[in-house]
């Protein structure tokens, strides 16, 4: 995450300031939170798909993602608990 903050401060803020004619650096919008989400519907039938999704998110973010499974069964979505 640190490399993204550095890139934002060194490249994006000056570009935004020049493009939109901000009078101050503090007038530029700031990124406070980035959320990534992947829905893997085939994980019930093929658990290897879930491992592939975890590896992809790890490569993108540099952090290990948290795997959250369904807490309730929902018949309309063909979703089973766990």
C-alpha cells in the first residue's frame, strides 16, 4: 500500500492540481480506502477456484485476503451455508 501512496503524492496530486487549477495541494481529493471484492460462485463445486482467486488478490494487493463464506442459506440464489 505504501507504493500506492507514494505514487499518489508524487505523480497524481501534481497532475490533478495542474488539470483542475487547484490553488492548494490540500484541495485535491484524497483516497481514504480501497476495497476489493471477488465473488466466486463455482467454489462450492470446485474448491481450486477459490485458491486461484486468493492467489490473484494476493498478487494484486500484496496482502493475504480474508475468505468469508455464506452465513445463511438462500434458496433463490442457490446458496448454501458455509
